[in-house]
């Protein structure tokens, strides 16, 4: 797997929100959607607050590829499903969401740290530029 640069991790991890666009079957991008993103170590993660019902999440499952933009960084990425039984990683992601977005009312944070959202957690992995 390709790694993020230190600068990309810093900028993307600090970004309040991220624009995410999944690739359609024909390789074109869907319209971007704004979501929250968290950094855990040298990895970036996103979750669907509306579980599998969110159109943006369903789109990521078609080709597991897309494009993100935040903090002055634009990158083609692969969406890697985080295994449901990886409790340690999920606990760290929960803690990162709670810390980063603590100023928001609990009704906004709770959905992204719920058991259901753990099942729709994606790691963002940078793809090589062609």
C-alpha cells in the first residue's frame, strides 16, 4: 500500500471536512459529498453516519476508488473497508472522532461512533498518480 506524505497527513487530518467523490463503474466521478475525516497514526478514515444508506458510501463500494479534497490536498484514493472485528482500530477511530468533533452536539457525533457506523468505516489509501 502507498503511504501518505507527512504534509498530506497533517493537512488532511486537520481539515474540518473532506470532499469525497466515488468512481462510477465507467470511471467517472460522482458528485462530491462533504463528510468528516479523522487521522489515526499515519492513516485516514471516514465513516457514514447514515450507515449503508448513504449514497456516497454505496458509491464507494462500486469500484473502491475515488477522489478526495481537503486542506489544500487533492488525491485519488482507494477505499479499504476496515474489518468489523478490528476492535482496536475502531476504538481509536471512535476516540479520534470524539476528540476532533467534540465541539459539535452529541447528536451529530453519536452516529459516526455507533456500532452501525463501525460497519461502514473506510480507510483512505492514496493511489499512485498515472
